[in-house]
C-alpha cells in the first residue's frame, strides 16, 4: 500500500512538472518591463513577446494582450515600426541561441520525465524498472535545472537585462513564467526523491518476499 501511494505521488509530481514546463514555454512573461515613456508593459518569453496596458496574469487571455512569436514575420514588422518610432531596444525581441538552448533543455526534460512515468508503473512487475525510472527522473531534473541556470545567466547580462527607450534605460525583471519554470524544476526534484523511495520499498518488499518463500520451502523440505 505504501509503495502504491509513493508511486501515485511520484507520478502526480512528474505529470504536474511536465504540464508546468509546457505552460512556462508557451507563456511570454519570462522577463517583464514597464515602459513609463510609453505607458505599456512588455513581456519577453522564450517563444512569445507581448505588450499590454494591464500586466496581470489573467489578462494574458484577454484581447488587451497583443502577442507575436519571436520568429514570425509579423513580429518583425510590428517591432520594426515600434523600434523606429520609439528607439526601442531590438535585442530584447530577438530569438537568441540561449532561448533555443532553454527550449531544447526543457523539451529533453519533458521526454525524459514521460519515459520515467512509464517505468514507474512497471516497477511493480520488475524491480529494475524502478532504477531506470530514477535515472530518467534524475536526468529530467538535471536538464530542466540547466534550462533555468541558462536563463538566469543570460538575463543577468547587461545586454539582456537592460533596454533603452528614447532617453531612458529600463531594467527587466523576472516574470511569472520564470517562476513557473522554477516550480517545475523543484517538483521534478521532489519526484526524483519520491521515486527513490518507491524503488527502495520495492526492493525491500521483494527481498522480504524472497526470504519468506525460502523459509516456506525449507520447512516443506524438512517435513518431507
């Protein structure tokens, strides 16, 4: 019963981590800056860039939130007009290599976590599946952790942290998307620890079952 509860907890944490990572990738608020000159909030994500007059989490789904993909032609045209009219820092809207690296890390983490889910349920039939699940979850946590480390390294660099509009310089802050990504990494770590407990309890259960079977066979042999 204890193994089943631990397996359910591990699976739930892993599945939740996958959902949070996907949500973090497709939301724009990894970096947020409020431009007082323009009275507008700009959000810079891994795939999306948005601007709005109402910088709240709920407003992302409203029409006030205007978003474009970093790699789309529409994005280039809109931002070109904005840069030309407001002297806005173009660097903040480019699809940089570090954006791609973070996405690749996260995608790898999702695939590894998905594989781990499969092996977690196989643990009850084959004990070694638990070890495989542990390895996959460890790698999933490691790759997602690398994604967050990459994000913090680059966003602390001056060229990605500071942007200029007209005569003013603004500092970008970390938004809710980065928090979601961090929470996902933490949940993956908890999932990894929980999976270790599942594996250990499975091996102990198999060991006790083997000992019990051995004693039963020994008694039967004695009686014979």
